[in-house]
């Protein structure tokens, strides 16, 4: 796994020979200025498209952020999530009727191709769009590292096995993060992404009623007022596609309220609440949830560190992969 915090300081320390050997060891293959000559208007073109999409529908910020995450966890950040086809990742369980924003990515790609054709990968577009979405939701900005190329295959099996599920334990989720080089701090900070966006009844309704069989009732704390509200919203045999805010306090604002919710038993997904309330949390994630709930600045700083780290997952660089013309299909 590439150590991106070190690599970002490499560009500045490069002229100093004394630190150069250190830099070479830690150097990431991705760089912030990758397109500075080949596509100088890239950032403004992407930002304009993301801005317009989020203005039309504020949830789109969350959807674009999630796409980058779902891309990076399957075959690395290679835009494999964008590929169409029945065997695509779009049809894997975590994505079907759930992952969204593909039309917005098309619009961004078209705009980017209009200013510099055949140069910018779809994987990099996802990384920039995720950053812009977070910033448009009120968080401070950061430098996105670029230079990823697009993969040639989708991996539906990989999407089904690598992506975390909403009823999974900390242990299972931590193992899935560890598989892409992310640790428990990253699990907690990146889960803070659930400060924006929505989830459908189908992914949390097992927490609301006492079903028999495999859907055991949720044993973790869930605020009683929130339970009754959600029971009305997501009745048994109701529309499983109906959505509700992941952070009921401020659905469109990128703040630390997600962590305040967990401390107050108001995490929407079981996997969210586990980070604070499960037995496993006591020796793993609970203390960091508490810290973030009281320190928004630390959360935002750590979130950025973890996003850069996640964005460095097995990138295709150099002449590996390709720069797709259309993000939905590999070049012929
Ligand atoms: C820690 C393990 C995680 C689990 C189990 C998980 C699970 C989920 C689930 C089940 C949904 C609702 C999907 C739906 O109802 O259609 C969701 C939404 C979302 N997730 Fe996660 N997620 C996790 C981590 C992350 C990470 C690391 C990010 C990004 C850095 C992220 C970003 C989002 C966003 C922004 C949404 C809202 C999407 C929208 O409104 O379109 N999640 N997640
Ligand atoms: C798909 O993902 C799985 C799990 O990460 C991996 O073992 C497998 O090699 C991948 N297959 C392809 C064709 O990339
Ligand atoms: C999560 O839910 C799925 C489908 O409802 C079920 O098959 C699976 O066993 C559950 N996993 C855990 C860890 O509870
Ligand atoms: C996780 O990794 C970061 C560096 O990326 C490090 O600062 C942090 O201490 C690690 N956390 C844990 C729990 O290992
Ligand atoms: C589930 O059943 C238990 C025991 O019957 C009860 O204490 C609990 O309140 C029920 N939970 C919900 C969400 O209805
Ligand atoms: C959600 O909608 C899709 C298509 O509109 C449908 O195929 C699916 O069964 C629905 N899912 C749930 C949980 O109701």
C-alpha cells in the first residue's frame, strides 16, 4: 500500500538531495499535478458538472462519493464499477438498485472529453468528483492524487465479496478494509461518509421488528423514538426501496453529526451503530467514535487522510489499463 501522506510531501522535498532517498522509497505513483499540462482546466470542468448535478439533486454528492468507494474496493480504483453489462459490478448485491450517479459521471466525462480528449481516466474522474462532492457538502478541500488508468474488466464476484454489508460485524468489515490496506482508524473515519446521503428501508428494516429466522432482531441500542418513526416509514411488507437520511440531523451537510448519532443510539445502519455499541467496539472503534463526536476538525482531517489512502488502492498506472473513451465500456 502506498503511503500517500509521505508522497505528497515528496514533491516538495524532491530538490533536497538529503531527503531524496526517503522520498523514493515512499513515493506514490499518483500525483496531484498529473494533468496540469495535458488537461489544465480539468478541475474547473469537473467541479462545474458536480455543482450542477448536486444543485439539481443534493443527494448526488453522497452517491458520487459512494461510487469512488465502491470502485476502489473492487480491483482497485480503476473505474470497474462503471462498466455496463450483466456481469458488471452494478448488478452485485451492494450495488443493484443502490449505486447511483452513473449518468452524472457520463456528463462529467463528456465535459472533460470536450476540453481535453482521450487524456483523463474515468477512475480519476471518480476520485475528483468524490472530493468535489464532499467539499460542496461543506467540508474543507484537499489535493486529489491522480494518474490512475481504467481497468479492462468488471468483477461482480469481487464486488459481492469485498464490499462491506450493513449487517456485518466490525471484525468482518475491518477485514474487508484491511484487504485494501485500510486500518481501523480508516474504518471509523470513512464511515463518517454516512453523514450525507440516504439508505433504503431494505438495508436496515431488520432492526425495527422482531422477525424469526435469519433476520434476528437488532441487539444494539437504537433510540426508541427513532424506532417508532422508522417503523412507520418502513412497515413490514412496505416499499423496501423507500429511502431515509443516514444522518437525520443534517442529511446534506458533511459534519461530525454521524458520530454524535452513534453515541446517542441513532445510527441508521446496524454496521454504523456497531462501531459504538457492539461488544467488539469496546476494544476497537468505540473510543474513536467518541473522539470524533467531540472533535469535528480531527474527523475531517482524518477523513481526508483516509480518502487519499483509499484512493491509492492498487491503481493502474503507466501503460497498464487504458483511458476509456466512454466510462461504461472498455475501448474496442
Ligand atoms: C464501513 C462499512 C460500510 C457499510 C457497511 C456501508 C453500507 C452502506 C449502505 C447499506 C448504504 C445504503 C445503500 C442503499 O440503501 O441503497 C450506504 C450508503 C452510503 N455509503 Fe456506505 N457503507 C460503508 C462504508 C462507506 C464508505 C467507506 C463510504 C465512503 C467513503 C460510504 C459512503 C456512503 C454514502 C455517501 C452513502 C449514501 C449514498 C446515497 O445516498 O446515494 N460508505 N452505505
Ligand atoms: C475479482 O475479485 C476477487 C476478490 O478481490 C479476486 O480474487 C479476483 O482475482 C478478481 N478477479 C478478476 C478477474 O479481476
Ligand atoms: C446479513 O444479511 C444477509 C441477508 O439478509 C444474510 O444472508 C447474512 O447472513 C447476514 N449477515 C450477518 C453477518 O448477519
Ligand atoms: C492507521 O493508519 C494510519 C496511517 O495511514 C496511522 O496513522 C494510524 O495510526 C493507523 N491506525 C491504526 C489503528 O492502526
Ligand atoms: C424485540 O423483542 C424483544 C423481546 O421480545 C423486545 O424486548 C424488543 O423490544 C423487541 N424489539 C423491537 C424493535 O420491537
Ligand atoms: C426496488 O426497485 C427495483 C426496481 O425498481 C425492484 O426490482 C426491487 O425489487 C425493489 N427492491 C425492493 C427491496 O423493494
